[in-house]
């Protein structure tokens, strides 16, 4: 049965609205005219499947952007992580700018408002991929869905806020994408190269390869960088031959604070002249990347250190009795002065002023090591009121009524579509 410009099926399970032209705010009254002349037009069907009893109130977070995708981050542990910097290996979408300047992250799903999240683009390949970090205010054990908005409809500049990604517990963050390592935190502890190390393929984007006499120097700032409680983490891959007592890091006076290789199954953190032999079951020197973490605390009555390899606890020691008197001396990353370096590639170096928890360390490792298991993407959504596909010129809504009381998911709806000869709209 046809009434005016609306067609009703006998059981009223399918309702077709009037035809609308792109740019119109009201239906086109001539859409179902009596003309017998075929018109070569593009016809677009926008289908809304109603599976809930009440409509959803949408709130597009930023009207400057026309597209959005949900991003769900899975927490690997049972504890809520606060201000967690999530690594997001973002694949380019054709609706994004080639340099990714039009992306914005929000702490709610698409169409549900939310607050803007601080993010940093560590490195990108034009129209291909962007290695990004976004600060998640709260990542509960059940995970968190955030969203990324893009496809700007007005002139736009980058929305990056690199220093905002890393909270005050981060003393320094060095992505190692250049010979002189820039600190991404607001502290600005930039490291200068010793003996000109070279950039190469790292674990996340680029890394830096250190030969025997090469390292990085944070000049005269050890007392600001190394606190009495803390965490050092980095990715490491041996490329040459790291020998006994070659350093991963050290103060100018290496007996105060350092970590070195001892043999194929032990590494040695040193604090205040006391060497701690930590056993490791994973071969760090197998020419593969590994995630190395050391935590330390001045907890009474003895100082405690703990190592983690690839997200899992390796060994711990209750060894040193007092904290060394650190001064405004040099701190070296990847070696010690122009000698005894780690002989390999380092990437994603971070120093914190607190003991990171096992849950935090494990999640940090897994989101970088197995991205697809912990970061997933939803379908692209369009801003309400925008034309879904600019290649098509006409649209008609189709409402599908659910005969029951339960939501149906991925339901294959049968649509008996009637062809209409439509008069070209002027």
C-alpha cells in the first residue's frame, strides 16, 4: 500500500521514508513523480536497525570532526591503573590527514561526549601509520573504551600534548627516535649523545644502536633524575657482544648507581657500592628485543631491588643498607661515559620516581609486545547530520521493527526493495 510518498508493507514491519537529496533538510516532494524517463543517479540507502526500546541520546564530542572510531583497551591484570600511557599503533584511514594532525582522543565512546585526552605522536609514516601514546585517566580491570575523532571539516592544527601524556611520576621518557634523545616529559631532561650513536629500527618505531664507546649523557642532573624510590624500564636487543661489567646505565661514579651484565644468566644492579646479583631465566643476549625493568625502594630496614624481564618478575634482592649521596653529576643511558656500553639497540627508555607495580609493568609490556590482543577498534561512525557518503546523492531511511522483546545482534534483515523511477532533483 502506498500513501503519499511513504510505502507501507501490509504488516508494517518495514517503513520507507520520503526520498531526501544531499543538502536538503526536508524530503523532496518530486522524488516519486510520474516521469517515465529513467534518471542516472546514485541512490543511497541509510538503514537504521532499532533494537532497543528507547532512543540513545548522542553527543558528538567535537563538531570540527566528522568521523569517529571506538578504541577498546584491555587491562591484562586485576588492578585499576591510573594515568596509564597507552600505546596505540594507529593505522591510517583515508578520512585522516596524511600527517595525522586531525586526530583527537576522547575518554568516552563515539557519540557519548567525553573529555579530550592528552596524546603524543612518537613517529609516523605518511598515510600509513602513527605510533601514538594516549594518557588514560583510569584503566579498570574490565578495560576501557575511548574514541578517536578525525576528518576535520575546518582548518586544523595538531592537537598533540606530549608532556600531558606522562604524569608527574615520570622523571623522564626518551623514545630514542633520534641521536640526541629528547625527553617527552615536562622536565626536559634531554640526553646528548656520546660518540654519535646511530638510529635504527627499534621495538616501537626507531631506536638507537650503541657500540662499545657510545652512550647518552644527562649532564649534571643525576640527583634530579634518580630518586630514592623508582623504576627504570627499556627495550634492549644485543647486536654485538656485551661483555662482563658492560653497563646498561650508570652515574658518573658507577659504584653509586648502575646496572651491568655479569654473565649470561645474571645482571648486576649496583647501589652505593653494593652489587646485587639478579638471576634471570630469559636470555637477554639472544639477538632479540626484550623489555627490561628494575624497581628500587629505600624501604626499611634494607633497600630492595627487583627486576622484571618481558613483563614478568625475574629476581629481587634485599641488599643495600643506605642510599648513596647522589649529586649534580652526569647520568649515562646505555653505557658509562665513552666506554662499556650495552652493545645493542635501546628503545623506549623511562625513569619513574615511584615503584611501578607488577600489574603496571606487565600491562606496559603487553600493550607494546602484543598490541592486537590489548587494543581493538570499532567501526567508523559519522557525525550526526553529516552525509554518510559524498559519492552518493540520494538517501531514504528504512526503519526495521523488532517483533520481540530481546535485542538482536548481527541480524540479517530481509529488505524487499522496490525500484523507483525518480525525477532528477534540480
